C-alpha cells in the first residue's frame, strides 16, 4: 500500500487556487472578447443603417427620377454623370463614404427577379460603377430589397458572398420619387476584411486583458497564500512544541485575526494545562505528607480528609450546599455579555424598568437584536404583528407619526391587524425583537410587565 504523501498547507492552497485563477482569467477573456465582438458588429450595423437612411434622404427625388430615365433609355452614362443633376447628388455620398470608411455607397433600382441597375455610385476610380450598369445579387438580398420597397423599411444583410464584390455586409434604405413612392434603394456596404481587422484587434485586446488579469490574480493569490499559510505553519510548530511538554506561551506576531484568536486560545490552553499540572503536583504532595504523618502517629488507617478545593474534591458523604437565592451580580457573572447588554438596554425602557433582575434575565435571554436601515418596512399595514419591537437606538415611524418605544402590543397579543405601516426612521433603528410565544410567557411569569403596559395605555381598554 503506498504511503500517504504529506502536503503542506501552502502547496494545498496553491493547488486549489491556481486552477480557479486560471479558469477565471480564461472566462474573463472570453467574456470580454464576446462583448467587444458583439459591440463591433452592432456598431457596423448602426453605421450602415444610418448611412443608407441618410443617403436616401439626401437624394433629390426629381434628379433621381431623371437619372433612372437616362439609365432605362440606355443613353450615354458618361454624359449623364457629367450633368449637374448627377454630380450634386453623388458628391455628398462620396464625402460620407470617405468620412465613415465604408467600402461602397450607391443607389440602385430592381430590373428583374435577381438583377439591379446602379444609378448613383459614390466610388471613384477603377471600382466606379457607371450609370445603368446591371448586377446580379443573391436571392436573400433581392428579397430584402423588395421588402424595402414594399414595407418602406431598412434592410441589413448578414455577411454574404457576392461574386463580383466578395464578402460584404449591406444595408439598404428606400429612395423616393417626386410623387412620394419608393423608386429605388440607397445602399451602403462594408467589406468583411474591415470587420475582421476590428475583430482581430478585439481578440488581441481580450488576450492582453486575460494575461494581465491572470498575472494580477496570480500575484494576489501568492500574497493570500503567504498571508494565510505561513502563520498557520508557525502556529502548528508552536502547538507541537507545547504538546511535547514545553509550555512556554506561543509567540505572537503580525498575523490575521483568526490566527491571533487561535494563538490566544493555544496560550490559554497552555496556561490552563500548566496550572492543572501544578495543582495536581501540589495535591499529590499534600496527600503524601498527610499519609506520612498518619503512619508516623500510628493513628487510624487511611489519610485524613483533605480540604475541599472544589466539587471534585468533596468527599462522597458530604452533602452539597444549598443553592443560594439569585443575586444580580452573581447571575450576571454566569451569563453572556450580550445578555447583560440586553438587560441594561431593557432596564431603561418602560415597562421593563419594573421587572426584577431575575425577570430581566428571562427577557434578555429571549430577545434578538435587529438593525434596520432608514425607511425599512417593519410591520405592514393591515397585517398582525409577528414580534414585539423594542427600540433602543434611532426611532420608528407609525405612518407619519413617531412610534412608541415598543410596538405593536395589541396586534401581537390579540392578532389584530395594524392600523398603519411601521418603518424605520430616517436615521435607521436598532431594536430588540421578542417573538409572540416568548411575550406570552413573560406576560404569565412577570405580572408587573402587564401592569406597566396598562399604565402606559399600551393595551386596549376593557370597559
């Protein structure tokens, strides 16, 4: 059987944290890339939509109708493009194309089931398309163009391949004639290579963010591991030293709070063990001394009775002392500091100020502290209260008025619906809360509590 390999806490923490850190950095990089890529595509869609709609709105309907007539009649396209009616419409399109970095911007009309004719073209140079030039488009694009003319809406295509132009993403908006009817579409295209460049930049940025976050997380993880592991290792060595019999208190240093608490507990344990050993040695010496004296005197067999130092040292035939009446100071010493704080707070609030120390202990042991932020709803209007609220700091509001220091006693005792909302005041509220069952117990065990409520007129009248 292979031996169990011992693993230090620092190695264990690194084995746990490092895969988590690497996975978190990878997921963060993927999330950043997806968000940036989606933002880039959305920006291109918005740019194409805005450009095609603006182009369609800028074109003069009369000029465009004349250019459509020239293209349909088959007249000289060069002569038509020199005409002022062509130039004053195409020049703004060229400026828009150059300013926004688009690949193509143009207008077109459908001339067949899968064919269009270009009218205005904002491209210059070898890629310029002359007036009236025909082109065949994919079926999905043709369907989108017909929807633009029929629905007067803007169409945005996915990235698709066109035999003449390559991979493009297109947007088309309606162009109106002089009579207000849709006569064609204004198109704006961007080549997929432009999108790829932006996407590659996004991928590089995501990789850099992932690497930077990974390095930052590694540094933070190493600091955490060193901060946690080293004090625990030192504390382990101190515990082993004390277990070996060296009861010197453990050294205290700059360590986390939890480790300091463990160190203090270990020091207390070491001091307690040392004291117990010393007491045991003292009792053993006293026993030996008493036995020796009895033997030397030749008295009765057995050692004389030893002084009673505690319940464990009392002879079996010695009756236990009777319990003394409850005293406030002794009772406080036997209960927690939290209960004492609750007793001090309750003693200043009527009708709890009428209770004895024993009765205050009974109440303080069953209340629970609660902190309410400003405006927090405590009891909803029309609902019976589920607990008694005792305000010890801040204030509560009953509707628009200030609520009493404890509320709502009638609703809690008799399951009555409250007449208004109770909520924490503008500065918030600190309170002690008492459940319904405990309130009934206190009312039964502490008659002065009920008398105080009656004096405060906190209970409904019986007459």
